[in-house]
């Protein structure tokens, strides 16, 4: 399997103190993405982290 056939529909998003949003990474499962978001969140910084899913048509939904 090559990179073009791997599906990574789960995103971890970070929002900083100024409201800027950044994609931290893409993951195959929600559990994997949530684990990363949780591990970053417990560091105690003021940034917000959450998980979103990219739909088949490219839409993003927050979960």
C-alpha cells in the first residue's frame, strides 16, 4: 500500500491564543487522533486542541 491509498480522515487542530488555527496532523482513526490531542492538551498551555473528520467530499466536521 502506498501513500495515495492510505486514508487519513482524522485531523488534530490547534488554536493559539490569537485565534490562529493549525493542522497538527492527520490520522487513520479517531482514537489515534484523540490520543494525540489529549497528550498535547495536558501540557498546560493555553492552546486548544480538538479532532475533526474530513468527509469524502472534503467537508470537515468537528467531533
